[in-house]
C-alpha cells in the first residue's frame, strides 16, 4: 500500500491521456458485456433445452405440419417416456406486429409433464384443464402487458383463422407460469389444442411438431433414428433431433451469432490493446529519469517491474470494471427489442470472462514497458535529467 501514491501519480501524470484511455477501455468492455447478453439471448433456448427431450418435425421444413395420429405411433417406440405436440400460431396482440410473442396450442396435461420447468399452482393447472378457452402466460410476458389471471386476451390470426374467416381468437388467462430456474423462457403464451383444432378453418388434425421426453438421454440418437425409420416413405416423413439442435436451428437462421460476436470483439480488443499499450509505453518513456532515480535510491528490478505492471492493471481494471458495471446496469433494463430477445441478461460466467480479459489486458500492455524499465541503465537514465 505504501507504493499506491507512486502508482497513482504515475498513472495520472498526463490526466487527459489517461482519462481518454480509460474511456476507451470502458466502451470496449461495455460493448463486450452488451454483446454477451445478446449472444446469451439468442442461445438461451439452446442452453436451457432439456437433454432428455427430442423434437420431431416434418423432414422438409418446420412450416409443414404432421398428422396428430403420429403421436400414438411415436409413444409405442421403446425408450420414450412421454409425447406431446405444439403448433406455431403466429398471432398478433392488439393487432400490432410490435406486440408479438410466441403462442402455441398444446395439450395441457402432456405439455406440463414434458416441461416440468414451467411452474403453475395446482389451482391454475385445474383451471386450465377445465376451461376450453383457457390459456397460460409466462411471468415476464404477463408483467410486460399488465395481465392478471381472469383477463380476456384477444389475438389476431395471421395464419390460423377461424371458420367464417374470423381473425380474432379470444382466450381466458387462467394461469401465469414461472420458471424453475433462471433462463427459463417466461415470455410465451400457451392455450388448449382441442379448442384451437375445433375452431380453425383448415388444417384440422395437424400439428406443428412433437416434443418427446425420453427415459435415457444417452439413447437419444438411437431413439431419433427409430422415429425417423417409423415414418420413412410416408407422405409426411419426419426429422427427429435433440431439442438443443432444434432451437439452435432457429437462431442460425439469422446467422452464426457466436462467430459474429467473436469477430466484432476481436477487432475491438485488438484496437484497445494498441491504445493501452501505447499509453503505457509513453508513460514509462516520459518517466525515464524518475525511474532512474528510483533505481539509484535502491529500488530493485523486480520492484520496478511490479510497479509498472500494477499501474497497467489499475488502468485496465478500472476501465474494464466500469465498463462491465455499465453493461450490467444496461442489460438489467430488459430486452431492448421489446420481445425479440426475451431472455436478455448478462451471464455471471461472461462477467468472469470480462474480468479475466481486463487482467490479461493489464498484464499484456504493461509487461513490455515494465521489462524495458527493469533493464534500464541508471547512468543513461540520469544523463537525460
């Protein structure tokens, strides 16, 4: 601690340069944190996907539906614990494209068995089973629109119109589900398949995809193969895959998010490495005489090495820490897209990675100037005074 004033004075010898460097580091780590939250939002469904769940869709494309009769045949395949299905509804709330959220008709009993991470009270479960027009919404979705149990929720159809070309579907909100763990998607809306299938104008007896809970996750590949073999050469062939792969396929329609993030951050950190390295090199060069005096006073080479490394670590740590703090505060404000990125938060793991990058930046940018100072000749340094 006795050397802290020496480190601080050396760091702020040129206040403007140091502040500008700090701001550059801050912006770099703020960008790192924000992009990490975006990547997590895109990949959250993949990370939360159950290892014991398979998705069975049409072999050609998910847009094409499958017969509801497939469910019984799938359930008879060895190794399968439960089967349910879902269909993409794609309705609009308040007739606005900005008010979009995932909506799917499901069979309540089967759905809750396959997705135990969706938590409802017993009263809400019973109400959903008894109410044909009943629906449940995730906690985050209900909070966004101010919904409460008992509300009537209208959705405007874009695909599944009712008989008579009626666009408006109305549902009674009988439950609001919570997630069993952080990262569970609570921005979805589920309603009963029997009501949906009876009222829709076309496609009766069809479903979008099947969700299968298997007994042994290690047998998922073999079970997926058996399912596809069961429906080979049928009018609607299937493609069975792990739930994580299915969700990842949706994300990759936009692009390889991870590769995009890595490319951006690589460019940013390479630039900031040059900026901080230049700042430290200039700071040490300008203090050649002072460092010579310190050596003449008895400071050892390891002490000088540590002083300059600590100076670089303070600079990168302060800038990086502030950047990550601002990133946490900004991501805590919620999804900036108003629905497209429902699970928008900065993961703790990425915070630790950011902290490690800040430490690495300080060591890397301070090592060369510290090495030069350590090898400095006292006579040559004092000659410049």
